[in-house]
C-alpha cells in the first residue's frame, strides 16, 4: 500500500528505503551522495530538515517544504538524483566496489519487477509519510529517529552516529544543518533515556 503526503507543507515523518532492504549505505561513497543531495535540497529547494538518520538500508526524516515546491516533488527529485548518482558510481569501474555486479543486478531486477520507467530501481516506491500534528507525536518520532542507530546496536550513544542529527541536538553541530526543536527536545527527557 502506498501512502500519500497529505500536507505538502506540514511537518512530516518519512521513511525512504532501499529496494530489498539492501545495506547500501555501509559504503561511505553512497552515504555521501545522499548527504550531499539533502544539502542541495535544503539550499535550492527549500527543504527544512528537523531530524534525520541514514541507516544502512533506509533513512528516516522529519521534514517540511519551506518553499513553494511541494514535499512530494522535492522527494521525487531527491530519489531520482541519488539513484542516478549511485548507479553512475556503480557503473564506473575505476571506483572501488566489491558488490558492483550484485548491486546492479538487484537494482535492474527491481526495475523490471516493479515496471519502472528506468533500468534500475534503487529506492522503494513511497515514503510512508506520517503527519506530525501534536507535540507528543513529534517528540515520539524525534526520539525514534535519533535512537535508531542505538536500537540497531551500531553505537552506544545517539550523538556518536555520524549520519544522524542527534549530535545537532546534543552539541549543536552535525554533518548537516538541521532546525533544532529545542522546546520539544528538552521536554522529552532524551538526555536521560539515551544516556547522553
């Protein structure tokens, strides 16, 4: 079932997932493509990021469209651009990648299986949007995003995971600029629950 973004300019929690839940972002090159594209969407498309985490096979975001562009349009461009760049990287045999053929085969298979208009499908269709309409739900999703790497056993402390906005909330610095929701963050007792 595909869910639609009902409030194109409201605060949304989104999940973007690689086809077959492939652990693509264990490679820095692919993670860099995603981070740079998010940065571009912030600067050029008005994407406001409040929280994010890039896990090996998926990404969670709390975002809103701060410009005239609709959030669906921004996400479509983001997915298309990142997929094209990931495929270009994989096809460039001068780049190191031990899973090159395996990844390309899986992305080609998914494009055929799902009858896409391209030769490769990197991202699953849809973003499973959830409108964040109350402080309680916002707090819940914010904590979920930041604790994802802790729950997965990747790090002991959320702010230690580089591909996440938890450090923005704890230290004020991170790999991407995010709009910190201080008033919500301080109210949830995150510092105690995350061991920070």
